[in-house]
C-alpha cells in the first residue's frame, strides 16, 4: 500500500519501531552485513535549489541499501515549461521510478 509521509505525526505510532530498525540496520552495516532492501530500486531526487548535504545523504543512503539515486535538476525536466507538473510526475517519472523525492531547501 502506497503512503506519503508529509509529517512525522503521520508515523508517530510507528516511530519507535522505525528507530529500532534503523539502529539494527546501522549496526549490521557496521559489522559488514550487506543490507540491500532497495536492490533494483531507483530514487529520483528533484530539488528546487542546489543542496549538497541533502543530495549526498539520499545518494549515499540509497547506495548503502542496494538502490540507485538519480538527481534531476529543475533545468533537466523543465517542469511547467515543456510539460505540466502532472505529466512529469504521473506520466513520466511514476512509470519509470520506484520513489520520487522532491525537496524545497530553505536558505539554500
């Protein structure tokens, strides 16, 4: 079942389990155990402004978990210019990708 995370309050009843799983996975990674739950999965990252730390965090995280990440600059997709945001997200990216991360970075 697809779910969107808009606020940490959306998962507050699951937060303890998520933190415990993250601690376990971090320890297994440190011990050399391959964690590849995202093997064969691709994440597209769309940022309105350049963001080194956020981009690197997502890219490294996906690689460590067996997946791949693709950075799409606003100029790459020209959302709203050549195609509507709906066409970009629903018709193009949704069909090709497993996850899409869009972020607005304040102060970047």
